[in-house]
């Protein structure tokens, strides 16, 4: 065997080992398989408006705590959509609403802060689980006016929830489109109902 073929074989094996290492290693965002979970989901009618009340919980709180103490800011985006399902075409969108909630850690006071769109002052607590449980256990969003709906017709409410790492530069998130930088994968929940 020649020296050139031996070094070529070594280089090829090293490249294959590096490739399999990169493919098999989990992304840092999902290393502990952190997830968001829906704890409640209720539709109600209040003063001519359809309201959605839902609650969220987070598993693997240690991973989120680590991200926050390292200075990462996390935003929770909630988007609700009211549509009328159709049999042979896409559903007709009737109304939609979105909110954002920001979660961060203050290293000076050693407190966690969580902002909600309906409150001027952010919630704060030294305990991350208590803060999240207190603020995200009941979120209410207006879905749309009941004047958009006809009695006896079928409708669909879809809730999309996404937890986003806001400190990742745009160019980096677009360059590595296959790599998730978010603390938890997004969730979607929808329900059909007759008005």
C-alpha cells in the first residue's frame, strides 16, 4: 500500500467520523427535550366577543433557567386564529390576534422578569417556576367578534405558541436554517366547534 492511499484513507475516515458526530449530536436548544405544554384551553363568549383562555407550562425548567442566567432573553409569541373550515378549499380566515410576552433575568437583583401585554409593570420573582406558573397559567386573548359568526355553522380556533431566543442574530438564524436556536419547539392546538 502506498503512502498516498493510506493518508487518503485516514482523511476519509476522519471526515466521516466528523460528519457522523455533527449529525448525531443534539442541538443545544433541545438537548434536554424541553417542551411547552398546554395546561388549559377554553372558549367563552363575553360581551359579544369570543374569548380564548389558555394556560402554558414548561418542562425541563433547568435548561430555561440556564439560558436566562447566561443573559438570553426569551419571547413567547401566541397567535390565535378564527376560521371557517371548508370542504374543498382552504378555510376562510375570520379574525386573528397575537401577543408577545418577554422573559429575562436581571443579574443585579437576581430576579426573573416576565412582561405581559396587558400589564404596565413586569412580573418579577426569584423563582422561575413560580413566575411562569403565576403569569402563564391563565392567558386570555380575544379571538373575534361573535357578529362574524352565524348560528349553527362550524368554526375552528387555532392557537400557535412559540418560544423564541431573541439574542440570535438574523443572519445566523437564516444561515443555519436547519438548526433551532429556540428554547422549546413550537406547539399548535386547534379545536372545531359549532356556534
